[in-house]
C-alpha cells in the first residue's frame, strides 16, 4: 500500500479543493482513500496500491485543477474511458413488434398514452425482473425504506435537477382547480426518481466517510414526455427500484461500480443485446455544482441500454449516477466537516421487461432457463 500527499500551488481556493475532493476519486478508480490535509499548504493525503498508481493520481489531480480553472477540451488531458459492458454482438430471436400480440392476449391493457395495465406473461416476466433487481440490491447490504410517491413542494426537490425536466413533471393537488371548499392544498410533485426522499430523510445527518450508508427503495415514478412519445418502453408512470449511496466520494464510487458489475453479470447470461454507455440527463449535476469542462471529460452518469430490434433503437433500462454534493449540500448531509457525496443506481422494471420480451418474443420455450424457471 502506498500513501502520498497531494500538495497544490499557492492560490488554490477552498472551492477548488472541494471540487477536487469530490471528483478526483470518482474519476480515478486507483484512489483507495482520500483525506483532506489542512494547514498553510492545504491538500490531500491519498492511498493507492502501487507507486505507478500514485504517479498517475498526481498527474490527474493537477490536470483536474487546470480544468477547473481554465476549462479544456478532450485532448487537453487523458481521462481514459473505463471498460464498459457491451453485448451488442448478441443475435436477437425476435425482430417484430410485439405490442399488438400483447394487447390482444391481455398481457398489456392500454388506458391511454403511457399508461398500461399488466397481466399474463408480461406481468409474470415483470415479477421476475422485480425480484432479481431486489436480489442484486440486497448483495450490498442496504438499509431498506418505503417512501411516498408524492413530494411536497417545500422539500425543494421539484426542480429539473431533481431527476426530471420541469416540462416532464406531473403535479398533484387534492383540491380540484376552482373548488370552493376550503383553501387549496399545496401541490405535490409525482416524483421522477424513486430515491429522492432519502435526502430530506437524512437531513442534518453526519455520515462516516469510511463506512457510508446504502439505501434501497422501490416505488412509482412519473415522467410525462408528451402523448406522441409514449409506448411500453417509455411510460408516464412506472415502477423503479433504486439504490442510493451516501458517504465519501470513494465509498459512493465503489458502490456504483459494484452494482454496475452485478447488473452486467446478470445481463450476460440472460443473453440480452445490451450495453452500458456514458449518458447525459437531468440527474447529472448542473453547472452550479460541476464545471462544464469537467463534465465533458468525466461522465457522471452511465446508462444500461437494451436494444429494441423491431423499433430500430434502444431503451434506457437503468442508470448509475454520481451526484457529488448536488443533494447532500442543500440538506446538510456531511462527514462533520465536508458535504458527503451521493450517487444512485436506478432500474425501470417495466423497461427491463419490455426490453427482454422485445428480443425474445412470447415463445417461452426459447427463453433462457434462468428466466423460464423464474416465471
């Protein structure tokens, strides 16, 4: 094990050091631990495995500082893409649109744009994916909670940065517009992401950076994307399994990497044409929390995508997102000195189900044994 100090030139601001503390461990997996070192020449003390790792960490830290100060382009510093799961070479058994058959067989029941009831084979397959997502989550020994589906406006989680664009929001009010009976109640947001309640839940908590907290929950989420965009692959309301990590940047990074590996290890024997790729989206930290130059070089969100052969495109069935202090700072979640890092892994159960059926069809005799036995 190697321990070294990271000491920066004079004039490094406290804000710059805080950005480095949050993003350097996430962008460099070779960092095993990172602690702030106060004093006249503030910096960090880190641990890694080898002297070669230490030299690389020193290089990346200085490069990241340059990006914070001056911006940069994709050639200005090397942040090589880490190896990602890619199963796009898999041949798919079904290439036709299954929606008419699912509706005719009462496996899906359409109630309007983006609203489907489930029955028959679709529901049994949904339950398999629901169980498996839960099983994988439990391997990380999380605390488990059930949160409401609606978010009060005064919690401050209604902005686009809370997991959905403002234009996609679904608002609920218990008092009909224009109702004469009493004062109208405050509107609530149908939450666009399942784990959002954990941040006000852990408000003002001090979390040990070395241990951290892992939380899992499942619930109904809402994302309205326009009536012309809704099919079984993109629902107005859907069920999501989510895991949230709170702690040091290293703890959060390790949790995200572990669940990504667990999920990809599950996708492979299922024989799905699926892959993980960097993504941008509403859950990415906005420019108030992350320098755009860093964001362009250091993806903080990755998606699990599944091919839809009949449609000729893919759907996002899961995501792995690093939030830095996007949620911990407003809710004063810290290690006692610095804002904690947070991250989340989320999976749309209906999307996993639809992606599987779209590739395998409705003939269960050709399905992988692990899922035939599971339904």
